[in-house]
C-alpha cells in the first residue's frame, strides 16, 4: 500500500536555518529581540542580536531594530547560521517491532526526546524517523506521523502512522479511550496486590510540565497489579484508563509509591541494600499497546520486552523469591508532599 503524501512535508532530519514565526496575542507588545530569544531558546542572545543587526530578521518582510514592539498576527522571519556541530539524527537507534507500511511500531529507547524541542531540533525521535524514511524520490518518500506522546526517559511501545489520515484515525481512538495501554514500573515500597486510583489531575501552569492531584483537575483513573515484590520496592503493572500527562507517575506518588528515580515526583532515594541508585532514569516502560488497525480494522496488540536497565535493576533487588522476607513490614516513602521536596501520557 502506498504511503505517499498529497502535500510535501519538510524533512526534519535536515538542519533548519530559516523560521517564520507568527506573533500570538499574548506576545503583542514584546520587543523583537526578546520575542526571537523566547521562540528560539536554543540559540544564544548574542547570535540573535547579531542576526538582527545584520538584517537577517524581518517583521512582515521589513528589517526592524531590536527594540521594535510587535503586534499580534505579524510574521517574524529569521535566517540564522547553522552551528558548527550538528547532531546526526540517523545515529539515533530505532528498534522496529513492526512495520506493515501503515503502522510503524517502535521499541523506544530511554533518554530520547520524541518531538523537536528547544535545542533538540535534530536530536529527537521524529528527526531520526525522517532520516530513515524520507527520500527526495517522491515514489520512495514515506512521512512518519507520531500518534501519541511518551516521556524522554520512558522506554517501550511507541506508535507511528505512515500517513496523515491513518494518524488521524489512531488519534481518534486515543481520544475515545479505545487504545489499551499497559506499563511496567519499578516503585518504592510494596503496594497492595492490586487496586485502582481515581484522582483528578491538574496541570501546574506555573511549574510546567508538572502535574498534581487536585479536585479541580480532569478525571483520571489508573489501575495497578503488583507483578513482583522485593524488600522495599515492587515491579508494578499499571493500566491508565485515561491519558493525562504524567498520570502514572503522579498517581503512584500520591499513593505513597513513587516510581524509582522519578526526581520530579519524589522517587529519588536509595532502593535495596545499597545507597547506590539501581537505575539511571525514571523506571517506567510501556510494555503493551492494543489498537484498532486503521486499514484492516483488526484489533492488534504490540509488546516490548522489559527494558534491559529495569530488568537489571529487578535482578539486583531479587533477594528472596517472594521479594520481602516473611513477616518483614512492607516499606515505602511517604506520599509526595508529606516530606521535604519529594512531558505525556506516562
């Protein structure tokens, strides 16, 4: 089946030096230099000032001074020199679980940003996908479209559609909560064998991208089941029934069992007999995803084996067959906020 596009999409694996930025209503009255610095935060102020002085920044096609006050709906265009060192998106690993020409399913590696953000214009998963599938030959050109979000440190199943209308179909399934997702996470302490968390979540606009449990937030529900218990940690299977940003992480922390090494929500601290951290990233893995195929209509489940670093962490904690020794109390940190200082669908 062909996945050629009716309109041409920019190849995001290639370095970009020109931008056309529309001034939004909240930005009206902002100085030109501050506007460009805000929108192009990955470039230094000195670079931006030099570009303005050299006439490489225009407002509605006219060269303007740094002090120019902008109006809503104006277009600021700029042409910046490329940096000396440019990341190579093709060097980013892509572990393909399935590719039928319609849906591309990846086992995402941890530590990789999904979308171009800030300084990571080329060091991201979408750029890596463009490096692999884009072509100057229109007959071979495949344009990947990301179907959902996943945090930088989260590993596991990630869904990509190879045409815009197929992505739209999958996106509607996500909105209608028809896509079933299961995550494996290593948490502090040992929670009850299974249960559900019904707690509304509110985005903290003043501390973006943090989320908190708040009665004024959006309805959110997560179910869980303990897969394996250790002395002071557990491997837990989470099933988010809603798709709020950081849902699993916030729900788990709110109930006293933050994810291991989740510094944002109180999960940092020793686990096991050693003070050394058992993991270098937040211990969350997207293990299973079930979706209706946008062409065949068949319900398909994709799985990704537990990430090696989380599996290794479990091996280090696997001291007793049942985890904690018989009669030993199950320990866990207090709920987030009960002690000092304790981006997605995760």
